[in-house]
C-alpha cells in the first residue's frame, strides 16, 4: 500500500526504472501517457499539458495563469490515480505536489551524463565539456520551473526519500532498492496519509475551478473544508469571497469554504493615484 | 459465544475517552479508558489487549513510548495512534515503530470505529456489524 513517485533528470531513464519497479512490485504504472486522458477530460490539448510540465512561463511562451490551470488538471488526475493505491508514477511532477503525504516514496534518479546528453541533444556528437554545460543548463531550468510552479526545487536531494545515481549503481540494483524501500513500514498507507492525499485531491479540484478566474489563489483543503487565500482591493473583497464560495460549492466533497481576501497593496496604490 | 475484542483507550484529555468509549463499546468491544499513561502501562503489563488506542503528545510518557512498550509486551496487539500534532515525520516514525494506524485529530468517532474494525479484522476477529 505504497505509492512511488519517481523524478529524474532523464524522463526516459526515470520511465524505464519506474516500469521495472512497477512490474517487480505488481503495482500499476503511470507516466505522461496519462496526459492523453487528461486532455480528453479537460479539453486542454495534450501538447499544452506537456509544455506545462517542461517549460517555465515566459512573456513569449506559456503564461503563468495557463500553466497553473494545466498543472492543476494534471495534479487532480494523478492524485485520483494515487487514491487507487499501489502505483509507480514518473514524469508527472507528483513528487512536488504530494510531498507531504507519508506513504508516497519520493525517489530521485540521476542518470548517466551521456544518456542525458543524448536526450537533450539527440543525434549530435558533443564533447564532455559541452555535455556538462548542457546538463548544468538543463538542471538550472528544471530548478527554475519547479520553484515557479510548486515553490520546491526538484533538483534538491533533501526533497526526496531516496536518491539513486545510475552512474554508480546498475539499473537492476536500483530497481531492487526502490522495491525494497517500498516495503518499509514507514511508507505504509494509514488513515492520516490517505486523508492528506484526499485533501490534496480536493484542493486540486478547487484549483481547476478557481484558476481560470483567480490564478493567484492559494488553496488548501482539510476534509470537507476548503480554505482559499487571494488578493483583492477593499471594495471587491466581499464580491470576490462570495464568487469563490459559489464556485467551490459545486464540488460535492466540499461543505464549507473559507475565503481570505488579502489587501492587494499594489493595486490599491495604483488606483489611489488615478 | 465469541470472545470480545479488548480495547485500551489512552488520552490525557478526559473528554476524548468520555466521547469515544461509548462509540467503541457499541461495536461490541470491551473498552478500558485511561488518562494517565503510567497507569495505562501498568494495566498493559497485566493484560494483553487486542487493540490499544493512544494519544501521542502526553506529559511524562508520550504515545511513541507507549507504542514501543505495547509492541515489546504483545507484538500481536494493534496500536492506533491519535494526535493533534500530525505531520509526515511523526506518522512515519510511528509506522516504523509498529503502529497499525495513525489518525489526526480532530476526527469523528466513526473514523476511529473504522480503524478499530480494520484492526480487529487484521487480528482475525472481525466486528461483523461495523466492518463496512
């Protein structure tokens, strides 16, 4: 009764380890193939969902608002799969949004630099220095992406339960170690961790509803209670709170919505100058 | 007649035992309630309970110590930890030390009843009327 969330500097390598670990444990396996189903359910093109998982928002690329919406849909679908239990997941950023759930074993797989080099520059023959530079640039980009999207650095080893370097350990040994760790009592599901996961699912559902209108909203769920923090100017506080309550009232699992509209000082200052 | 499932309930807040005792008794269990962990441990030394429900944060002796003592005395006993200070590290510590379940406060009597029913089933003494 454990979930394994694999993060890797190489999606291909993470996927291979994930599939092998799932097979060894008899767990179901989840990766970016799920994006097809999410695209069908949400109406968001699969390419945009993939881009949200890979690129940091920018003026010329995807907006922060769109990324937040797409990631909320991914989060909701992945957590719904996690609630079925015994799952290995790779490439869907799960390690970043279920980080507080105790029965999720978070694994970071570091690939061989040559493998990453080939993945980042397919078909090109690069020197070791050029590969190192490419890897370093990619790592910085992933760091920026994860901090921007989930306020967590996915390259920081302290955010994981286990870090495996395929430069030092054989693939089969790595799979064996992951499967072994999944059997530890500390990663067993319990009432509290299942509640945390359910809470995350409700919060993700709320985000998919709120973000198109309130992209800056911060959402937390605690059982049937959802707490929302957002910014607003004084005159619109009540209206905003009512609107949010009405929007989230549509979620069947929610029976109370608490809204905190914090003063948007910058907007208030700008309006007072007009 | 089937043997009743014996439950020890330990929480230093009297209201918790007072509220939960009747809810667990309704399941057909024999329930003993304690507020003082020292007295509870003395009783645990005398009798092997099927299920122990203990708070974690208590003065003098904490729930983790109670868990360790129970598992040492009776490895088959299922220990359910309850706490108002739930966090991932504490939950993992409790599970690693042999807790059967970990529940965050506040919880409803129904949530505890479900955890007890699951523990009773794992012990091979399912509580027919409430296992659902």
